[in-house]
C-alpha cells in the first residue's frame, strides 16, 4: 500500500457515513427548524399580547419590539406611581420629590393631559 493509496483509503473511510445516519440528521434538522418556528411564533404572540396592554395614541399605532419593551417598562413605572400617590391623573409629577425644574411628565401622564386639553377646547 503506497502512502498515497493509504491516504485515499483513510479519507474514504472517514468520510463514509452509515446510510441510516443521513435520514436521522435530516430529521434532526427538520425538528430544529420546527422548534425555531414554534419559539419565534410564541415570542411574537407574547409581544402582540403585551402590545395590546400598552395605551398609545393612536391606539393602533405600530410599535417595534424594542418600543414595546421600553413602553411596557415606562407604563409599569407609571402604574406604580399611581399606586404610590393614589392620583390617577398625573402620578409621576407628584411622586417626584425633586425641584419643579426636574419634574417631567411621563408618556402616559402627557397623553392624559393632551386628552383633557382636546376635550376641553
């Protein structure tokens, strides 16, 4: 057996795959693809559900996933401030224990102010 023949033999032996292993690998690949799709679908459903819980103007405004996450965090803070102050109108202004210069309206307090202005004019 020459060195070249030996290398060819080793290459052919190492690259040989059992016929049963190819369908198993294909099945595994297909199962992985189904799991990726299922997971992505679950994540999208969760984002859509979360989106429905966040008030926006207009109500059907399209939001990116990062906007949904940021607004959800802001809305949770806003609701926490409502619980803390007992004020349903502008709780975020009342909770701030800082000077008037540093007080700011959160997105949700600002939305309530805009609604009041448009209703009263």
